[in-house]
C-alpha cells in the first residue's frame, strides 16, 4: 500500500481516499496533483482489483487499512476489473453508500464508461496535460471532498 502526504493510516484521517489505478503514470500525476493542490487528504493507492477489495474489506496485508471515505476507481484493472468491484460494493450493505468516482481515459469513452458502471457516483476524465489534470483534481476536491470531509465514517 502506498500513501501520499506521509501520514500513517488511521480511521480518523481526514476523508481517506483510495485510488485504484494500475497505470503508474496516472498514479504519479494524481499524487503530484494532490501535493500541488495542497489537498490534505491521505491518498492510498492499490494497483489491481483484488488488492482494492482486500483494502476495503481489510484482509491480508490491509488488515489495518483505514476505511476510505471515497474510492477513485479505474475500470480497466488486472485481477478484477473496476465494474466487478463496483457491483460487489453496491451489493454489500457495508459499502453501498460509499462514494465511487470512476476514471475514464477520454471524453469519447464517457458514454461507454457510464453504461459499463452505472452505479458510480461520478465520472472523471483523465486529462493528458498535467495542468489540466491538476484542475480536474481541484474540481474533484471542491465537489467531493468537502462533502465527505466533515462526515464521520462511523455514522
């Protein structure tokens, strides 16, 4: 498990975020965007669908993982794809209300992604330009993190 912001895992992290992304370049851009945008949330990163479910269910190496308050999910993943993860989360009462933001590679893919993952709470397009990506993360922060920041994960 990789974290950004040098914080140690705990259930009281301000709105911990789980990024499920297997593309190292996209992970690096996301981490840089969080740092550049001074986003205080801890970003936890896993690179495949199996690890994502282990993290969420606190299994194996992730037994002490925090409960993320939001999941940012790529659909094209090894082991278990994002659509399978989303369906599993939505069928489990423990996770059916967990906000899941699906990542898509382009605006052109958005219609397909929305039909492939209809239970997602929102969709983010991964911009190619790093400055555009930073702006996308800032939009994500203002739209989603402000909502989950103040809520208690144990409510």
